[in-house]
C-alpha cells in the first residue's frame, strides 16, 4: 500500500492509546514530506454520517480524514480527537486519521435500496483537501461514487488542492448538483499565517475561487470565522469583500468566532502568545459561553452587510446541519439560518 517503506507501527496495543485498539487500524506512517506529522491508516466500517438539523430533518456528511494539518487555532472540530485519547491541540494538527478504504465503503452504502440520494456534504469537520489528500487521493473516488449514484454533493475547503479535481467536478456537475465553497476568513497575510499556519495563502485561495468559476462551477466564499477586534474592522471587511468580488465568487457569507471547550483553550493559548492585549476583551466577550453575545453578532452582521452591499455580492447560504454550502438540490426547503459552527 501507500508509503510502505515509511511504516512505523502495526495495531499493537499500547503503541497508540485509543487508536491502536481500533479493529480497523492498519498502520502508522511518517514521511519526510510531512515533518512532524503521523498518518494513521484505518479501514473504515462506514463512510456516510447522518447528522440532525438539516433541511430534511438531517444531513449527510463524509469525513475521509480526522485531524487536519491546516492547524487553524480556531477550528471547532478539535475536540473530536478526544474520542481516540488524542488531544485537541498538537495531536489534532499532527496525528491524522486516514480512512484509506472510504471510497469502496461509500459505494457499498450508496448501492443500498434504502439510500434516498439526499445531498452529501464534504468538509464538515476536517478539510478533505488538506495536504494529505495529495498523497492519498481519496476525493476523486468519493465524488465519483456520489455522482454515479445520482447523489448531489457539496464541498467546503481551504485547500487549493481542489484545483486538481476541477475538471472531474465540472464533468460530474453535468449529472448531479455540485456546490463548492472556499473558506477564506483572514485577509491580512501576517495574521493569516499566524492563525492558520498550515493553510494556503489567502491569495492562493482567491485564485482557486477564480479557477472554480473558470470551470463553469459556482463558488461561494465562507468568511468564517470573523475574529473579534482582529478581522471585524471596516477596513478588513472592505478589503475582504473587494477581493472576494474580484475573484468572481457567486456569494459570500460569514459567522462569528465560535469557541466551544477544547477549541477555546487552544485559541486562548494562541491569543496570549500573539495578542496578549486582547485577552481581557475576549474573556469578557465570551464569558457566557461558546458564542459571542447576540448584540455583538447583530452589530457584526450589519457591518458585514454594509460591506457586502458596497461590493455587490450576493448573500450565500449554508446548511444548518452540516455547515457546508447549501445544496441546490434542497432549494425547495424553507429558508435556514446561517450556522455559527465556524
């Protein structure tokens, strides 16, 4: 299989607490190309995940990876690593679970007579186009299987590796609805590299938006999350909306920083290192829970809307269950509120 010469371990109990005890654990792999990162290959038992709250009462997702080398300090998915006794800090960034058989499992699930071809979202917890996808190439199998079964799909990513699959996605879009969104939250280069150290640059992601559009596909931009006192200024929002419009995005939407336990501690550790002056203001703003107060969210919403209108951008829509771009296959559903997951 992949990277055979780089194998570190087999499923030896005690080698990797939690992970090594999985019945589907295959091996752990390191390679010089990904210094400091370990990939744990597993054989998944299922591919499709059902989550409550969608336009049909639920939504469907696929997560070919767990953990993410994008290393975004605000990532809401960090606590999902705890179920394998891995931490939600460095382990989330460096211990990546790879479901190497996800394409085969997905085809079996889609072939069941019970499958109703509801839209499926990719990019809900961790990025399907993070750097590891360049090696494992799981996405072409996944999106092709979905289209072959007549299943609409949505993709949310920060990864410019998406460009590799644009010809394929354009072809599949002739058969099923394909909705794409790029996550681009920060339009200050220094801040972007600090808060999202493993991601492609903002400029590279904007160029990817343009490439998606050149392939005849729609592409929304998710400005998620807006960081209080850092990216909520009129200047930053105006710069952002101008860049998004220039890239040709079809719509844009935003949400405020969401800090649930696990993510909260990691974000505050970053804030104390990089912007210690803002720590008291953040502790006050998030004193009541994971969301900023509704008054702040209303204030930000109005400021964002003013910038959006100035640059002639349409308002996008995200699915409340999955957080990914709302599928055109669900347009007949009642309007849904913008989620605050990111």
